[in-house]
C-alpha cells in the first residue's frame, strides 16, 4: 500500500516509516529536515507541514499517518492546524483505508505545557470528527497517544539522573517506550485493524494513571 507519513526524519516517525518499508509498503515522507532513510520504496519531501502551498501533490494514498509535531514551538499551528490541513488534503476522500494521528497522553491528562496539551486535545476531538466522515469509505481513523518515548527530543530529561528517577516513580512499568514499540502500534491500527475507529489509544506504560508531569526547568 501507499503510505504517507509526516515527520519522518527521526524518532517515532522514522521508526514508523522504517517498519512499513520492512513490511513491503511504499512510503512517502514529509519533513522539514532532510531524509534520514535510504530505501528504494521511500520518497522524501523536504517541506514544513505549515507550508500548505508547498505540500506535494500525491494521489491514491491508502494510509495517512500524521506524526509531525513539536513541543513549545507553535504547537497549535503545527500539531493541530497543519494536521487538519494535511488530513483534509490527503485523507478525507474515497479510496483512503486508514488515518492515524499521533497524539499524546498529555491530551488526556493536561499534565504538560499549555499549548501542547491543547493541541493534542484538539487532535483527539478532530480524530472523532474524521472517523465519522471517512466511515462512508469503509476507512478508520484513530489517534495513538504515547507517553514517554526514548527519542532525542526527550534527551534533556533522559540524561538528567534526578529528573529521570522522578519520572520513573510516575511510570508504573518503570521505563519509557522504544520508538519501534510505538511504530508497531501504528502498524496495527492502520493495517491490521479494520473495525476500531474514532478512538484515542493511550500507550504510556501507565504514566497517565498518576497525572503528575515531571520536566526540566
């Protein structure tokens, strides 16, 4: 299948793209950074998701995964408004099979930066809206909402011994997810799953049970 994924230069997005390529799919990536994946079935577009006029013209996309996001940098514009624009452009149409939005456990708990939480809460609501509209095509739309993931974006707390100990106290499974674990959930929700739709799936090792956000000042 043809899969469009935003934010593929690193972290969760790169892990998702790599897994789909491993499974034999054709992947298109959109990222404001240069490609970090080299594969015959991967096409990379260097583009900020907010640059609506510069987004590539792609047709017959089977799966759309909105992964591109930021933290404390125009969160509403990038995490929510751009996600909406991209979904309306590529996803809400006849022929689409699945749409997945990468949200955050913070959208459920509110225990993070204000605009970040608001943007991810908006993703949850928009996911339900899209699920209703793509149902006529037999397609699903869900959000996958991770807690802590071991990516470079989180190095400032991962590498701080004191803060990391506090975070582990708030995480029942006493660890954060590897990017591949989130990618496997993304694959399941878009390829294997055919009936679950309009849902926001929290994958956070139980972190959201405690509702206490720990971060570096």
